[in-house]
């Protein structure tokens, strides 16, 4: 018994079938991966990506009425949202471990922090959210480092 299929329909069916089947096997999106520091017995020496010679990369988001007006700081230097990727990339080039700490005003929109985390992950960095308790450890580390300079 022979099939009388034109070459076009034969090729189309071979190409279409795998694409059709893959449509059912969609992998759900992973989402944003973010890390938190353990607060029990947290010392400045426990901070990933930080040593006595290398300050941490800290992105701070200050609340303003709109995203474009929100103040974005990378290591205490003002930065625009459009330049965030370039600024972070330049900061991470100088570090052996690519870690970005994200802190913000308690009232900021989660979308602002998510955008910073997404940019950091896109650059291969490991993002950590700073809570009020971990922010105080980070500030004490910065004060000690500045006093040693």
C-alpha cells in the first residue's frame, strides 16, 4: 500500500509535528531568584562578595511618585534606570564574586526591586535583598572600612 502525499505536505507534516508537540511541553518560567542573608549571628565577614579590599555593590532605591523620578543609587552614586545595566557591569568587572545587594525604602513598589534584580541576574550576579537588620550590618561594615582607609 502506497501513500500519495505531495512532497510539500510530507515535509510540512514532518516539521509541524515536533513544533506541535513542543507546544504542549512548555517549561514554566523560572522567575526571579533572590537571596536573603541569615540574620542569626550575621557578621560583616559573612557577607558574600565582600572582603576588606572590595566594598559591596549596593543598589538603593528611594521612593518617589513615579519610576522615572525614583532615586537609584549604586554604591552611593546616583544612577539612572537606563544606565543601571552599564553601571552594574562596570562595578562587577572589578570583583571576583558577582554579588549585588538591593535595598529600598519600605514603601517602594516591588516592581522597582524586581527590575534591579532582573538586571543583576542578566549580568550573572547573585542578588541579595537587604532587610532592615541586614542593612545595619552592611552600614557598620562600610563605616569600619572607611575608618581603615
